[in-house]
């Protein structure tokens, strides 16, 4: 039979175990946010470096992609090309937007990593608000594995963050 003086230790270790499991999944979401922020920084940096020869660079990158990968992710590549062409017309506005986006990614990652309540709400609302839009475009557009993957990833993130919020008593 367990000693009653050991009860607080048992409860404490159980709570720590539950928290660490939740914490690992939340930290995975935080790492995903960091990856998105770093990817945006690298993309913005590449565009900034080559913006003087941007149209030529963009045409070469597009042709290289088609040469190596054919039609793989063609809608996404076309969309990225269109966004990049629009961005090239107003570098200042583009840079402000990308700095804002990168800042949001890193702030959210920090908040999740530090187990901040506001970051949980930010994540679940930030990802949840786009799920209906993604479902709509998934239904009305031709089938695309990339869109399906993003949709599923966002749903998983909302579920992970929601469950963590529930465990923490935030809901």
C-alpha cells in the first residue's frame, strides 16, 4: 500500500507527465511556425537579392521547375509566380507585409513554446478560420494532393491546440 505522504509526489508526477505530452505536441506546432517564418524570410531574401533581374530570374525559376518536376504542384507554382510578380511592383509594401507575416509566425512560436494562453487562442483561431475556406476551395477546385495535405495539417493543428487548451482548463 502506498504511503499517504507519497500522494502529492504521485499527483505531481502525473500532472507533469500530462503536461509534457501536451507540451511536446504544442512545441511541434511552434517548430512548424518557426519553419514557416524562416521559409518566408528565405523567400523574401531571395526575392530581394534578385529583384533587379526579377522577371528574368522568375522566368528561369519557373522553366527550371517545369523541366525538373513537370506539372507537379503546377497551381501552387503559378500562384507563387503571380504573387511574386505583384510583389515586384511594390517592394516597400511587399516587405512590410512579409515582415508582419514573419513577426506573427515567430511571436506565435514563442508564445506556444513558452506555454502562453494567448498563443493557444491565437493558433486555434488563426488556423481554424481558414479551414472552411480551404474546404471550399478543395471541393470546387480540381483535386490537389498539396491542398489536401495543407487542409489536413491545419485540421490536425487545430485539434492538437484545442486538446491542449482543454487539458489546461482554458475551455
